[in-house]
C-alpha cells in the first residue's frame, strides 16, 4: 500500500448527510425561477459540480443568463437557511477525522460548494481551522477538472502518489484519476456504489470505519 500523507475529502454526501437538503434547495430554486422540476436521480447526478456547471447540466442554455443568477441566489439562500442546523455527519466520520489528524495526516476538502457556502457550514461546526486547506468550485475549476487537486497538492507540498481523494460522486473519482491521485468511493452519498465502481477506485466503502481499517493496514 502507498504511503499516503494527505487525505482529501469531498464535503456533501461524503462527510455530511446533506444530499436531501441539496435536492430540496434545487427544487426550491426551480420553483422560484419558474423552471421545470426534474427527477431526483437527475438532481443527485449533478451534486459535486460547481453551481454554474450544475445549472448548465440541468437546464442547458441557462448558464450565462440573468435567470441563472436568480437560480443560484435562490438555491444558496434556501440551502444556507436549512444549514442553520448543520447537516449531520455520517456515522464514523468525526471519529475517523480526529484519528487521522492524531496519526499525522494532512486533511483537505475539495468541494463543489461555493467559498461562501463552505465557510458558513464550517463556521457552524466550529471547523474553520480543522482542515489544512480547502478548495471550492467558485475559486478554481469545477470537478472533474484536476486543478482543484493540483492546488491542494501544491499547498500541502505533496506529490500525487502521497494523496488520497475520498468522494461520493463520479466527478470526485474522475478528478482524482486525472490528477493521478488514488481514490476512495463512498457509497452513502449522491450516487450508488455500483456506479462509482465503474471508475475503478482503489477502495469502495459504505462506512468510514472501513477507510480507517484500510489505512491502518498500510501502517502495519
């Protein structure tokens, strides 16, 4: 097993159980903007993208319009209102993250959220200083472009083979592959594990204890 030193996590659907709130907020924004409602599978399928890319995928041709800005604003305000009570961490996540820090790993977040959105949810948890670095889609290229991972690697002064990307969407795994970073598919988020396994992740899990055990074996 490789000598991983940097663990990079997606946020929504990987660390926190927020997929339902995202879907609800997307539907709210569609109603506000008078756009057609889309089925849940379609909505979950864009989770992980930056908002501009998500809007373009859901409603082609809308991306550069005033209505797109209206959609983005309606979505963001509704989601942040729901997050006044922070989304629940998935079972085992807090214990795993704390153990990883104690074991000396650097920790990072690579997310499709906006910087404003991530700041709010990290602030709500008292986690503004928890991670070594975080990168958001509105300050770099959206997944699956590898730029986000390149920037995290540069910040942490790590080579691709020293890092591991953990995510619940195809975009996470495709981004990792393009950055030559190993990946872990998480099956409790936006997309089913059988779909994610088509990207040949190095590990597929349904619970964070599995990741802890897998990394622990590498240290033996």
